[in-house]
C-alpha cells in the first residue's frame, strides 16, 4: 500500500469517527457501546472481535467494562 493510500484511508477513518461521534451524540442512548466505537476508530489497531456492534446485554459484561473499584 502506498503512502498516499495509507493517508487517504486514515483520513477516511477519521471521517467515519466524526460521523459516529455525531450519531452517538444525537442518539444519546448508546452509552458505553458508543464510547467503545469511538475508542476503536480513534486509533490504528484492528480487533477482529469488535463486531457485533452494539453488543447486547444478554451477551454479558466484558471484563474490561467491569469497574473493580466497586468490588467489596
């Protein structure tokens, strides 16, 4: 992949992130799943397990979403 293609793909991802941020802001109900999407598209990492999105509560809480400060 050429430097120009890489630059264009990065710009496109930033556009996607801006759209997601707007949608999350207007929907307001996505909570942590909206934050998860914004965080994911904010950097270059690829997570093959990112989808499905949004994850439904029936699938359980992911360990990284737990707040250990509330543990007794």
